[in-house]
């Protein structure tokens, strides 16, 4: 009985944790030496901008070097996260 309650409560809480809104604003692709590409995506997650980049091998379609960076700007001498419009 306790395991069923635990499973139900975990399902309820995890559905709320992963419910953020993700929107892709721009996408870029840069080919390196004809065999691999570096892809860039500017995304809005919870109304803040992030730069997501990853490399892909052309013939294997394998993702390599994945990175997500939050974008910041300087306003009034302070470093603040960039909001989506």
C-alpha cells in the first residue's frame, strides 16, 4: 500500500517539475570540414533565453559536445539574465 501511494505521489510531483514551456526562437547550423556540423539553437525556457549547442557527425547522426548556456546582458552595471520577448 505504501509503495502504491509513493508511486502515485511521485507521478503527481514529476509532472509539475517537467511542465516548463520551451520554445525555439532561432536555429543555426555550421558545417565543419564536410563531415560534421555544429548546431546552435536559441531557446526560451520559462521566459529566459538559453543558447543550446551540439555537434553532429554527418554519417552516424551521433550528437557530441552538447552544451546549454543561459544568456546574460549588462543593465545598469549589473549582469542580469535575458528575458524572452
